């Protein structure tokens, strides 16, 4: 998800929990039902020799903000880096992927792009 006016960007996450929230809009008192999901975020690894060789993108678990070395400079970056978990609307999930463990690094994975 990106704010209005910025280009779209692919993010990877593991779906943890599905839930619905009932909200009332104030101006006409209508009920709005939001379908949300709790996800555990991944972050992309820069292209290296191994993932170039196997032709699959490498990802790893995102670190919470208190474990990251760089401090966010804007409020948008702060929201993006609040933690390794996030709550998003379910209609923002575009597709399911298969994640394959990288057996050389414990918290790293490969995004399987091949059909099986």
C-alpha cells in the first residue's frame, strides 16, 4: 500500500489472522464493515549472487523499529516501520505466493516464482 500519488510497490507478508470491524460513520450514521488482516511483514534482500542464480527473490522477516539501525525521518516512514506486524484491509492482498526457506540462513526465504 502506498499513499496517493506515489508509485505502487510490492510487499510480502505472512497472513496471521482475519477479522471484521464494524464502524459507524458519523455524518449519516451508516454501518461500515471492514475486513482486516493481521500480517507478519517480510523485507526484500538486495539482489545477490545466490538469488540471481536461482532466479527467485530473497526475503527475510522484517525487524521491529526498536531493532532497526536507522531512524525514520518522516511520519509516513515511522508508520511503515512501526513493527514487523501490520494490520491491512483484506482487499489490498493481490495474490498468494509460495515461500521456500533458505537453508543457509535461518530467517531468510525465497519467493517461488515457478509453477508446480
